[in-house]
C-alpha cells in the first residue's frame, strides 16, 4: 500500500509575528525551503514576543496545521490527520454540554452585552434570522445549535476516520421565530479567507462548522458558516412530512433479515429543483458516454469528472446532533428513517451477522434505482442510487481469522487488525490509481493472539493491516488477502512477526534541558542495511513512500519515548508540532544520504528532509534487543538543503 506523507507546514523561526506565522502556514508547500532563508534575512524586522504571546502563537499555528491537514482529501487516499477544532478529542459525537443562551426573553435585535474581546474580532460571529414552516409561519422553540465537526483517526496508527462534534453555542427561537446566536470559531474565519482567495469545494470528509436547525415534527436543516453570510438575517424554512426512507433487506432466497444495523454515514442537501434536473440529464449523459461503467468491480472513469454526480450542496456526518443515527431491521428485514428532508442523499452503512458490510446511496424521494457517478471518495462506488422505498438483496460475507504471534518464539502479540478493501480502481489509458477505501473492519486479538473479522465482501481486493499495540517491538505490517477456493466463506491467516529493536530515550531542549512532550517519532532503515529484508514491512519495498509510523510513537510529558528499529544503520526522525524548533537539524551530517531529486533520504519508506525537526543516524549492533537513544532539539535556525 502506497501513501504519501502529508507533512504539516511548520514555521522555521522562533521570533515571528502572528501575521508571519499565518502566512507561512498558508504558503504553498513548494516554497517551504525559501521560508527559512527569508526569515533569516529579515530577522531584524521581527517583533520580539513575550513568552505568553509566543505560546498563543504556537497554539494558533498548531491548530492551523491540523485544520490544513483535514482541509482536503486526496483522491489517492492520502491519510487524514488531526482535528478541525480545539479540544475535539473524542472519537464519536461528544456529550459535552454546549453553552446555552435563553433568548426567549431577548429579542433578536436587542442589545447584547456578550464580551467579544476574549478572542480576535475576526473570529467572533453573530447570526440572526427567523425560522418559519412551509406556510411561512414562525416556528417557536426551534433549536439552533452551532456545531463544529472534525475528523479523527479511529485509534492511534489507524486508517479509519470517525467524526466528532463539538457544540459552540445553542439557542432557541422566540415566539415570532427569530433568533440570535453568537460564537467564536477560528475554523470559520480561516476557511472563509481561503475561499475568498481561491474558490474551492471543501472536503467531502468534514462539513466544519454549521448551524443545525431542529424542531419536533420537522426535518432538520443546516447552514454552513463558510457558504452562508452572517451579516444579514437568515430565513430558514422547516418542512413537515418529508419522505421517509423505507427499506427491506433480504437474503439470497428473498427472506427478510432481522437485526441488521443501518446507520447514517452522511446526509447531503441539494438546491431546489436540482434533483429533478439531475434525473432528467442522466439518460442523455449515458447516451453520450459521459457516465462511468462499472465492470468486474472496476470503475472505468476519470476521477476528475463530476458529470452525473448527485447535485450536492452541503452535508452533515454521522452522529451530528439533531440527526438520526442507527436503526435495526425488524423480523421482515424492514427499517424506516423518518423526517430527514426532501430530495436529500443519505449514505447508509449496513452491517450485521452473516452479511457483507457495505455502503449504499439513497435519495429521499420516490424513484426507481438509477446508475450515476459516485458522489465522494469514501462512498458507494457501484454507482447505484436507490429511491426512498427500496428492497435490497444482501451478499453473504467473508470471514478472516487466525493468530498473531512472534515468529521465533510463538508468543502471542496484542494487536489491532483492520481489513480494508480497494472497492474501485480508476482506469484511463496509461493511468491507474486506487480510488476508494470505504470500509475499515477491525478486530482486537485476545489473550492468545487470536482474531476474527466478519462482514468482509467477496470478490474484492482485500488488505489486512496488523498494528501491534503499545511499545511492543513489532512493526505495523500489511498483507494482501487471497480469495478462498471453492466458494468457501473463511480465510485462515496466521501472522508471524519478527521482533525488532526497541529504542528508549528522552527528548529535551538543548538550550534549557526541558523535556519536549507530544513529539512524534519515525524510524527509517537505510537502503544499504542488509537486515531490512528480514522484516515483512520492508520485503519487496521498492517505493520511497510507504506510510511512516509516527501516529504510533510520541514522547510523554517527561520527554521519554520509545520507538521500533532494526539492527544495522537507520534514521530516527522527530517531528515536533511547535514552530520554535526549526526543521532539518542533523541534515548536515547526512549530506551523503540526501536524494535531492526526491527531497528525501536514501532509506526505506519516505523520509522527507523537510518534514522533521531532528534526524539522527543510529547504528544498532547485531543481536541487540534494546538501545538507549537520548535526543536534543535545538532552538537555533537551520536551513534545509534545497531540492535540485
């Protein structure tokens, strides 16, 4: 599996102004090497900051780095890292209590004494408006919830992404349907500025900050803080009696399957009349050959084309407050999802015992299933859009099970295992990429190292990702799963991993000796290291862009850390999300290893010369099981060698 490392953009100078930090963080990646030089040349013009002010800048810059990492999703399945809102650390919808305002006694146009000086004025927003029903009558008591959604990894070193939600403020409408809601949100400010400079469609993975509007008996609505202005009153219309999704899930014999779980992954809105136009255009697009064909599990298409896609406007993700989440099928295999709006697209996940876990697309209107272009990079790819009333035949699942153990001793290894499938490959003349990975099914080993994963699709390209837990000295390793012969439903795969070398040490600041917490660590064996071929992770690895491991290893509050390596020569690389530590320390001693054309070191995996604050060459003696390595980060300025 090949994945490029989306390295954060981090400033390279200690004494910088807030404006300069923002400019550095938003600059194009290709200009990174020039930043250090420019800052050095103009150092005399840089304002010296107090330590509290510097810490505030650091916090802002880290937040912007994390937001940038989630701003877009690469169609080549670039990994997503980070969070779009501070303190959004839960993996699913948070139960944190939002700040509530009683506006029943305060009119929307009344004076408000809220102190907006706690944050910069360009991060403070005020929305006013009125909520009415389909007849134009006010809807009193409607809830307006300002929700920031961010994407996070399901767990450390995971490929799976989950959405978390944080309420920034919540109010209710007055008797006349009016409301006023205030909130502080740098996400909104940041993305508005980006949109003004360069219009773009924001990532389909996270809607960012939205106003969720809900009232009993009405379909929920939502407003994007990026697309909808706050400088004029909003008119929000709620609808009743919108089409419910009613589905029936049956087995190969046509018998309903009870107890299956149906969950809402995302919900997409469309402009009025857009769905009618979309359905009318599909036959002509098909005749003209503008729609993709789906043959032998391969999507014959260009990933750049959007013709024939559902005309999406904005969306919400799983477990957004105010929206339905999960339903169960009854004895006849039926389920119903009420009041989610008219002419919307629901991406549903279906899973349960004995069936293949899968995603489907359902349009909330009565219509026959149609074939069109898939909507998003992690959604259904068989190009089928179902109507609100549908019947679906479920496919039986494939099961993989086995044991994870030490290759030499047979001792069980505690690990989390994920199976993902590449459900679509985009093919054009001379071009092919893995496009979609819409399922991540996982399992934990038990005390004996045994695992079992159900719900896998048959006739698919499956990969098993084995991730040892904690600081066990074993590498994360991937395996391609072969389809069993004779139509069997079970794959047995025992995973035997070779023990590596465990590095232990501390990371401190060179000038002060203070520990540096939350730094992330990678290890890269040199291409000339003969021991690499003894480890599955590096066998047959001719690419320089295998995913690094820094989501797994980071320093503790006292600066202590652990990391896995192998005997022989390799590079320990440290990434510190703090702009006071410049990148490239240690490169002067590694000049002979630099591949200037690629901007990397000559190692296995992708060791970028611009992504790490500290790089150190280590040599592990043969037969060693552990090695102590203490590291120091320098506050000085380091110029990274430019690519040629």
